[in-house]
């Protein structure tokens, strides 16, 4: 039996490549999406597509209780490229992350990965190519960066591998 990976944000730029790579490596890929109609290309790749609302924590828990998941890649979120208000960033990046982690809490999921952003660490110095330590002293200045940082903090406080 193949290992199962759930990927959120699977219809996006990075998500599509994650799905493609998971299938290439022989995983059973389950793509969680807000809109099943936008996921035809994922079906064509061989992914299973599940329409689910990440803001509905109860439906996430219900789905996880009925399904075996080995790996979970949380790639969904409201991006900086979108025109949103602070509340939209909070709901789309922080609340959804909290709901995903709560749904994973009592499962046998072996690994969890989160796609964040450099904006979560705040502005860099003048040498943008120089390595930057991002595990302490983060000072995000945009609403987007703050929401990604808050999501990272929620993840750090959990005991999920």
C-alpha cells in the first residue's frame, strides 16, 4: 500500500508541483482544494481531489478521523500577491493553520510540513543574498508577514513532527 500525503493549496503554483512530485515518487496524493472545478489538472495527474473548507475546523477533523494520512503538507494560504485586508490574512493563514493542526492532533500522521514566507522574518539587510538567521528576532512588517509568522508560532507550539 502506498503512503498517503495530503497537500493543501494544491491548485496553486507551488502546490501543483508538490502534487506532481508526490505522484512521481509513488505517493497516494490527496489534494485538498476550495474548489474542485479548478483541480482538473490535478485529477489528470492522478491525484485524488477533495473539496474542503480549511476555515471549517469540524469538517477537517471529521475527514481526518475517516482517513489514514502519513504526511501532510500545508501549502494553502492567502498570499501577499492578493489584495486582502488584515482579517483575510489572519483567517487564511493563521486560523486555517490552527484548524489543520487540531485536525491532525489525534492522528497517526508521521510528518507535517508548512510552506511559509521570508516575509515572516521581516525585512532583510541590504545584502539580500546573504544568509539570514530566521529562528529568532523575527519582526514582520506587513500584514501578510505577520500572519505567516503567527502561523509559524502556532506550529512551533505543537508536538507535531
